[in-house]
C-alpha cells in the first residue's frame, strides 16, 4: 500500500489518519507536539476550569490503536516536492506517496504594533496555561498587597467571535463567583473585563437575535462590550484605540483573528487569503496531484469554509477518501460541506446555538447541548470523565469556587505592581 504522510494532528489530521487506517494505507503522522489538543475547551483551561490534561490526548497512543499508523514528533521545516519527502527539524526526511497538510492556524495580529509582543492567545496548551497563570498571578499579587490597589485589574479580550465571547463570559463568572471565595481580600469590582470588537456586532456568523441575546447576557454578567472599536497599538500597560483614546490594561487576550503559519510560504505551496493553502474542490493543493490540504489551513478558492471543528473533521476524512479513490484508479470527487450548526457558550446555564435548518436555541437547552457535544468529541474515555467531573464541579456544586491554578506568572506590568 502507498505511504501517506499527514502533517498536523488536529481535528483534520486525526480524521484523515483514522480513515486512511481503515483503508489499509501505511501512514506516518507528524506533529511537533506529542499530543492532540481539543482547542474548543482551551478557554476553560485558561480560566482554571479544566486541567490541561483533560483536553490533550497522546498521539503515540492514538497511533498504536490504528493499524499501519506511526507517529513522529518533529517540526516540519519544508517539503522536497521533487523527491516527495517531508523535511523535519531533526534532519530526517520522510518519503511519501501522498501528503496531507493539516497544520491548523496561528494568531493573526493584523500588523498592529505591539500586539505580538504584549498580548496572549489561546490556540495551544502552553498559551492557555500562560493566560491562566497570568490571571491568577495577578490576583495573587493584588491580594498580597498591604494597601488596596487603585485602578483594579483590567483584562481586555480582543475579538467578538465565539472564542472572545466564551472567554469574556467565563472571566465574568470567575470574577463574581470564584474570586470572592478564593480571594476574600479582593473586591470583585476591582476586576474589570472588557470585550473589544471592531465590527458592529458580536458573533457575526449568528442570526441577529442570538447576537443581541449574547451581548445582553454578557453585559448582565458585568462584561463591558465595546463595539465598532479598533485597536491601533498595544503597550505593556495600556492599549491605544483608533479614535485617539487609551485604556490602562493588565492583560490583553487576543482572539481577533487567525492565519496560516508564515512558514507555509517556504514549503512551495500556493498561499491565498489569510495565509491559507489554496486547494481545488477535491481538496488537492492547486498545482499538485498528490498533495492535499485540510482543515483550517486549507482555502477552497471558490467557496471558503469556516475555520471550525466540523469542517476540519469532514475535510480530513474526505481527503483520505480521495487518496483511496486515486489508489484504485478512480477520479476524485467534489467536497461538499455538511453544516451541522454552530454554537457558543456565554456562561453557566447559557449559550446560543444555530442550526442550518433554521432552529435557534438559547439559554439552558443550548448550554446543555454545548456540554454534550464537546464531551462527545473529546478523545479518550478518561478525558471525557475528567472533563465532565471538572465542569460539574465548576457549574453545579455549591459556591462553585474550585479553580485549578498553577505557577504565578508575572508580566512586566505585574512585576512593577509588586515592587510598588
């Protein structure tokens, strides 16, 4: 059987690998991390609701469970298209008959000065832990001060999509429910949560009534929502807006946009809008017969797909099926995305859900659906059990005060506060 190399072990990469294993192909899965990360729940890790281990899954264990699949932990530095080899950062060259690229996305700072240096994102396990330790590090420093700190602790979330809304809602609950029990020295009003969106609405892909509902629920929880507000520059202790105003900040969480990795341009692949790899309707990379791109990193020029979990899962499986067809001497097919709906959680007992058939849910029913689907798509029975237990502890137990904390991470601003 031909050898297929899959680069990237996200939703798309694992979906493709599973399907290829069923078809009997020899597969090498390559990723720079030894684990898969369930990104939709990273904001729960960042706010102390889940352990990082709850949302990660061993890739060696995954490979061992699939016949003909091997895993290699390495960073990919390039592709030798003539020799049909993937170049790894440890010097190894992995030959392939077919190649699937599913490397996912990274943060897009849109060239805004200071954004890369002074903001934090949540697209990896390490980034989520850094956000968590910065948040609770700030609380520890302020709680240990002999005099109340004037100005409080301000967290700005940039971006009004699902990630930004979910993070803002969770921080608001952390402020009102967990902090009073965990840090009785602090007045919850000292913590300020601000959600900044340059567009006119939150949750742009949703129907307008759900957008308005989400904004109302966030503001009811104490989140300051700033729409039609663009950031011009980010500094260590404040952000500047395009209208000329500024806001003192302690932490800026960047959830405003994503892009393909800049290194993709060095791999000899056609790169389109958003740093994504351009593919044909059968998901083969434009100009290549045996190279496919899937998930967030792929861009179907005629009909771009949303960068969500379901498109990634479906494109990964579809690419594997097309390789099987090519191996049998058949023509490839045209990919058709099956929209299964989209959702976003606002807080305990509250979410919005929108189905393509017109069904719209909000409140408790949407929230229960959100919990069920996220646990269902987690890899591993232990992860599902641990996540269910930790979410139950966070949302259902009395006082709901238990938070998972780590080391105190001091940013330059927090170090100055401590010295002061």
